[in-house]
C-alpha cells in the first residue's frame, strides 16, 4: 500500500513540476479549458437565477371553481371543507355571487346592462391556490369537476406552462452546449498529452526496454490531464464569479432606479465542487484516451 501511494505521489509531483517548467504553455492550456467550461457555466448560472426569480415573483397557480346555481349553503360548506383538507390546496378564497356581481359592475363599466338583467346570473365560487406545478394542475381540475354541485372549473395555468416550457428549453440548450464544449475539452487534453508523449518518445522507449509497463508510463499523463482539467474548472469558476460580481455592481445601480433590489446568486459550494470534479474527470478521460492510443504504437526493439 505504501509503495502504491509512493508511486502516485511521485506521479503527481512530476505532473506539477512539468506544469511549472512550462508556465506559458500551461497557462494557455488552462485558459482554453476554463473558457470551454465557463461558457455553459454562464448559461447555467443565468438559467438558475432566472428560474429562481420567476418562482419567487410569479403568481401562484390558481383554479377557479364555480358552483351550480342551485347549490345550497350546506353544499358550499361541504365543498369548502373538502378543499381545506385537500393535500394539493395551499389556500382558498370564497367569492359569493353577490360579491362577484359587485366586482363585475365595478370593473366592466356595464352597470346599466347588468341592472337590466333582473337577477344575479353569477354563481358562488372558490379561488384556489394550488401547491402543485403546471403538470399536475390539470389532474386537480378533472378531480374537482367530479364533485357534486360543481358546475365549472377553470384552470389558470397558461403562464405556468409557458414558464416550464421556457425552462426546459433553457436546460436543453445548456446540456447541448455543455456536451459540445466537454468534447472540446477532451480534444484539447488529448492533443496536449499526445504532444508530450511525442516529445518524450526516447525516454518512454528506454523505460519500456527496462521493463516499464504501459500503466506505469501512462500514470503521470493521467495526473497531468486531471490537474489540467481541475485547474481549468477552478479558473472557469473564478471567471464566472468575477463576471457576476461586475454584473451585480451594475445591476444594483439599475434596479435602484426602479425602487427594487436584485443580484445574481453565485454558484453554490456543491455546484462549484461538481464543476471541479467534472472538469478533472474530463481531463483524465482525454489523457487516458491519448496515452492509451499513443503508447500502444511504441514498440521498442
């Protein structure tokens, strides 16, 4: 076990020394990796913030439930009791037929027309704030329709459906962009390791002649790819953090003019850690593919 740890420690030390020996090339490689990671990361952060903003400021999904005109007070109380006990209902508000008529007169401007009707044509109703998302609101509507003395149920979920569709589209764009740039990161690491193997060809052939195995020779290159990816991930996080800091500084001045206050939230610690692990894994994968392919071509005699 100690020997295994010693070998890996030596490989990591050689990797760090190799990066230090070529600071300009290392900085350029890390810069390319960080930019490839920062682009989808920016979209992810913006999408996450906009999703949170929409969730905090969008109206609660509502369902309007209208009773039959012949519904009695006991029927109204029974439906109110069922709504209060329903697990998917957050809040209810009863709107009597007299209140609904008064609101209609005040908002429509058709007082004379309404007065000529002779009787109130509007039913009692409930305005229901639901806990569920847009995908399940329709199930609630269908359930309420089956209740006795319920004449009509109207679903106010168009905005929620549009929001869900927009968020799904944004997530798809982020995934596609992340996939393309992840491939670019693997390609950059692949080519970097390939060039290093070619420059150390003589050293590798000598090592093979004295019995070194491919996994032993490959190990420092794997560490190089992982460290390159990790450094690129950390740099991408730093670039996005600086960008959001500058954006929040300007955004604060703008929102104050409108009497509001909003700032983009930075990546959470778990998201930042996931970014670094993901970047290191991609770097390791690119290095493994390159080292495995190129070392297989070496056949010292």
